[in-house]
């Protein structure tokens, strides 16, 4: 990436203070930035770095007033964090465009697989018979796309991802390294006579709608029947387990190490913290927020609930309960002393 401050300002609708012709080559953190880089100041606790940074350009808010003269060119914007996201997307696209779009000679693309325009497929990737890959999608090294699986347009599939048979990935999706889409659901039934567990065949699939992002080593199991469905705009962190026949509503975000058991349904615009457990067949209303390490064991029917604890409860109630709970050892000792005094 090589662009002038003036060119970038036009792209992101910024107001320039300083040299409009300074060249930007890469983004950087404000405390580590060097010449030719662009950085940002949104949190004023980092303001002291502004006066010593070697960055050539700094994004700041329209209202920001430096305490003293600054060396870098300033680009003033309405929303610093939003503009940073826009800037990084521009940088990432530029880096991807510089990468040769082609099918590696070390990849295996079966004869009946269908590739769109401008697709890149990396080394040792496999695209099985009947699978399809949409326009401008990048399939990196060692990815497996199973029979009849479909990957949409403008996706990025990182190394080691497995998209198994019949599964569907929408447009503009990002799957980070070692994601597994469509492993068998955890379905077993005990034999009536021997008690030995017999596997229940998992014949459904997984459907990811558009603009879904899935973090590294997250697994989304195929449905026993029908589909496990991740709706548009969902963002899943690393190391999450989504079980068979789960449905997750639009624009819900789930943090790392969460487990969602089979046939649970999570509504739109929910925020689920890390290490949360959600029991099977529960329905979570839209807008629900769940604190980290909580256990949701029953359906949440009202929208916009705030939950904490295990088993879960209304979050303010959880905080009040915890305030009492952590005092229990002292209260118990006080009761013992009072009982002893009464006995004496």
C-alpha cells in the first residue's frame, strides 16, 4: 500500500492538517509507528504518544485539540474507530490484490467442481466434486472443501479450514485457521439391551449466511436432520463449539470458549461472553446479553435481558447475590461465635 495523505483523506472523508503529500505505506500502533506509517488516537490515555510518535499520519477526531505542536499530519474524522476499520479494510484488500490470483499447481480441484472468476486456491487445498467457489474468493493453503459444498463470493478461507460435504458458506465470509464446518453432530443413542451407545447418523448440513466471521478452531456441527444455521452478520470468536441444529440470529456475537448445545436457538443482536454454556433446546430472545462464564439452562423469553451466573439469573440480581455470597464465610463464623456464646 502506497498512498498520499490527501488521497486517503478523500477516500475516508477526512480533514487534513499538515502535509497533504506525505506518503503512507502501512498502518501501525501509535507507540510503535515509524516513518511512512499511519496510526490513530481515539483513547486519550494514549495522547502522550502523539507528541513522540514517528508516524507520518495520525487519525484523530474532529474535536481533538493537541496540547502542543505535533509532527505528523493529522486526518480529522467524525468516528475514529469506525474509520480505522475502514482503513484496515482498504489495506487488507490492497495486500490481497497484490497476491497472485490463481490455482496452485499443488492444489486438487476435481473436474466437476466449479470456480468463479478471479478465485485463488493455495497449495495442497482440495475442492471436491460438485463443490463451488464464488467470484473473488481466496482459498488459502491446506483447505478442504467437501463434495457439493458451496462457498460464496468475496470470502477468505484461511489455512486448515474444513468445509465438509453439502455445507454452505455465504458471501463475504471469513473463516480463520482450522475452522471445521459440518463435522458430525454429537448424536448417540444407548442400545436398549446392552447400554452401548450407537451412533445416530448426521445427515443434515450447516448454512452460514452472508458476512459471517468464524474464529480459529471453532467448530460448527452439521444437523442431524435439516440445517445448523448461522444467520447474516454473526461473529464467532476462537474455540467455540456450536452443536447440531443450533440456530443463531443475525448480528449476534459470541466470545471464545463458549459452548452451545444441540437445537438451541439464539436470537438476533445477542452478545454472549466468553466461556458461556447454553443448554440444549433453549431459546434465547433477541438482544440478550450474557456475562462471561455464565450457564444458561432454560429459555430466555423476554428481549434485551442481561444475565449472569450459573445457573443464570438477571444480572443485577446476580451482582447482589454475589455481594452476599462472598461474605458467607465471615457470616458463618459470626453465627458460630453467637451460638457458642448462647450455649455458654
